[in-house]
C-alpha cells in the first residue's frame, strides 16, 4: 500500500476516473490539492478569472463531448459560493460537473473562520441537488457522466 | 466536493492501482414497456416525438433518427435536444415552445394526437400553458430520472429508462412489426409536417441599417457549416438564434436551458474549446451576456482557445425590455451612454472592441449587413492565425421584438413580416427539404 496525502489520493482518483482537465483558481485553503495536482503532473489546468467562470467552463466541457466531465476547482468561502450558479445551471439541465472546494480545517468549521462558509449546506439546497459533502465516501461515482 | 485543509493534508493509505470506478445505475426499458409504447403509437393518427437533451446525454441521436425513420414519425426537438436530428432532415418538424421555437414546430405539436417525450422534462418554456399543450393528446414519457415522470403532469404511460436503452428496445419491437406490416404508414402526416415548415418560415432578409438581428443569423447560416458548435446562454439573441440558426449534429447547440445564467456563454465556449480543440466554436450573445463575464476572454487569450463570438450589440437588456412592454415601461434596461473614450460607439456605451483587445483578443465591428460575410471570413482567419477568441461586434438596431408567447404555444406573437417566398428566408433549410 502506498502512503500519501488525501489530496494526492484525490488526484489519483480523478485520474482513474478519466479526468484530464481542470478549470479553476488556487487559494490558501485549496493549495494542498493544487500541490498534489502539480506533483502528479498529468492534469491540464485552465486558470479562470472568476470561479463562476470556471464552473461554466466545466459545464461547457461536459456538454461538448461524451465520456469525460468538467471539473472546477476553487478555494473556500467565496469560491464555493461563486460556483453555486454553475452547479444550478448544470444540474438544472442534467449536465454533470464536479466542483471541488477547499475548506477551513475540520476543527474550525462553524467558528466563523476566515472564508469558512458551510458550502456543503449551501450547495445541498440547489435544485436537483447533487449535494456535495466532504464526509460522503461515494464521491467517485459522481465523477462519471450520468447518461440519459 | 468540499475538502477541509487538514483533510487534504492528512496522510492515508491508498492504492490507486486498486481503485475502480463504481458502476453507474442505468435503468433500461423492458420489452413489455417498448411494446406498449408501440401499441399506443400504433393507435395514434398524428404522433410526434419530442426529443430532449437526455438523448444527447445518452449519445443516442443515431438511435433517435433510426426510430423516427423506422416509424415515420416527425420529431419536435426540445431546445436541449436540438441537433439530435439534423435541421434538414425530412422528419425534423421544428422546435415547439413559447420562445426558442419554430412556427411549424408549434403548429405540428398542436395538430398531433399523441406525443412521445424521450429524455425531456416538459419545461415550461417548451410547453407553455399545459391545458393547450395537452389538450386531447395522449402522452408517453420516457426519462432516466424516476422523479421526472409525472413531475410536471401525469403522462398516460411512463417509462423509466435511459434514452438509448429505450430507443434500442423500441427499434427492436418496431422492426419486428415492420416486417409483418404492422407499422402504420405515416407518409401523409409527415408530408403535412414538411409542408408546415415551408409555409411558416419567418423572414430573415432585411437590408436595414442599423442591422436587424435576423439578417445576422442569415449570414451566419452562410458563413458557418454543419460542423459548427454554437454556444449561447439567454436573452433575445439566444431566442432568435434558436429560431433562425441551423444545427445538424448533437452537442452542436450548447446552451443552458433551464437556469439561463447571464454571462455563461464566454466561459462555456472556452470549456467547449478545451474539450474539443479542433472544433469550430461560434458563440452568439447580446452585449449584456458578454459583459457579465467578459473577464474570461483573457483566459481564452492566455490559453489559446480560439472561438468566434458573434455579439449582437443593441445596447439593451433586450429580453427584459420586451417583457417590460407588459408593464408599459422601458425601465433600467438601457445600457447606452456616451463613451468619452470611444465616441465612435455612437451612444451605445461600452466599446467591446477595445475591451476585447485589452484582454488579449481580436475584435471587429460591423455596421452594415453587406459587411457581415467578410467580417465572418476575417474572424475565421484571425482565430486560426492568432489562436485567441475573436469578437465580431454587430451594431444592431436598438429595439427588435422577437416572436414569442407569454401564454401558450398557439399564441405566439409575430412582430416582423413572415417569409412569403424563399428569397425572404434564403438560408431556411425547410425550402430545400421540401424540394
């Protein structure tokens, strides 16, 4: 067995799920994930100017070709809330995208830390809600296109 | 997927080589369900297929066309399904709906006696008032999502199935029935639908200056071939694009149907460019959708993601202005101002050419209809040479009312002249389809 950070494991899972492209922008709370992306060296990253833009890029990407879904990445707080419009747009038309956000450390959740908003709760309210949650173990199944 | 900082950094045991993607649930229509759908279709006199985006997601456009050809049943694509059957196919009956629709699509839907919806959700911009839409018709609904069946209205028969699986099973049953001459002959009904297309076209050929948007779409039809992937989001430009452009392949009309978030077009087009670097990508928006997320153009310039962005600049929130007619107002929707740095914008406000150039893109401005063909050719060359987004800013007339209905699909208001001859709509494919 290999020992690695959870961020490295997350990148390895994305690779095994056939993900090749990311749209997003780094930030303090998501930098460990970006470090893992850099170590891996196989994912192509398009640097958006606005996180909502990254989420719409992911949707356009999914719509263009079968087999791969768009992935957008951002930091905690406003990056996640910026993605909500993209999650709504994609899910309203049954277009799968994966949105990855950084977050404050677990012990600091719900203590009003800098840029520590409960994005899972906010996103869970989006229509047709594919509610994201760091505590759910089933996330890999969502990396693939839902057909039909 | 929300990843707390300490979770990202935590060390875990994980073997990527032993990781396997979990299976995805993919419900499939049964033989009995397919037979019953075919039974209901067989009893109808004037059936239509409403083909939704689920067919695109299931990569089942070929199966949809095969099923339509096997049974001879005309197809009314939804906005999300546009492209599953080519626009110039004889069984393409036109789209139905309140806004993004063809006159023939609405007329055919209203003339039908049975509707089989496949991978669609009976969106309200498609159905309009449900009493009119449903009146006297039998409905079959096939969708992969169990909660979609009966969500908007209860169909006479519902099937929970992936679109490809359902179509394959219905084709299997249909072939058997065709072999024993049990499939009804639909040629008279299909001919009726083709005739509706040729007699119900809207006019696109206008020579006005400032340019009328209908003419822009006519020239786009000439300039861009069937391989073009169109991207649009929301507003009068999206609605008119759906009425006047032509789409021939699935995934070649890339549009956010239900949510319609302004600003979607630029980033979505860039996402399409990343997914398919060899594609001809053409976006079409009004000025406000472009302004909403215009900063993303820099992403296209930085990462060499070339596409052509046809900007219909009327210096207005045009769809909202049109909706405000019901309130007898034109309030907070004008985007024009005298630009102190760009007097040549003539009160239209933002100088999109300068902004686009400032973000590292190429841009052209067009003021007369005669200049449109050359502008599109120049845009193609610039995109190919510099590998950046190219904006074609078309200065259109300020106020254009686009055909739509606020109530039901039988009540679409036309604001412009209709096409009386092929010269009025020279790029409409219906006239060719009828020949």
